[in-house]
């Protein structure tokens, strides 16, 4: 009887973990859903080499200001009680301010949560 309870408990835990996690295109296990007009962005790698070919040490590299949208909230609630949809979608490459947003760690990978108003531009391909 005790073994059955333990086995059911382990199976339940696995089911919960599998439900919580969603595998995205860039192999990140995700359990973060932004609220309102917030957007989860994975910063692009910082430049390690200048245009003239000089390699930069880690300490002198600037913070990245471009990133890929990983997830977006449903949009901000307006005065009429309706949601204003967010203009960016998952997969868009965006430019944001150097000190914008809140840095978080998701499964060992750095991400930034930004409000839609903190985005400066969307890069089109």
C-alpha cells in the first residue's frame, strides 16, 4: 500500500513538471508567462570583436541591447476594460534600452522582462 502511494506521488510529480514546462525552439525549458504588457526577451550575444577585428575582453563588452522575444503577455487593460494587444510576437528581434527591464535567470539562461513601452524598435528581416 505504501509503495503504491509513493509510485503515484512520483508519477504525479512528473506529470506536474511535464505540464509546467514547454520546450521552445531554442531548447529552453520554460515556465514563465509574462503578465499584462510585459515581454520576455532573450538577449543576443554581446559583440566579442570590433569592426576592425580587435577582440574585446569580457569586462569591456557592452550589455546587449537586442534580443529575441521568447514570450509576451496578453496586453495592457485600457480604461474601457478591454485588452490592448501587444505589437510584438514570439520570435521577433527587438531593440531595447541599455538599462531597461529586469534581468532574470530562466533555467540557467539570462533573460530580460520588459514592458512594451520600453521597446525601441522591432528589427524586420
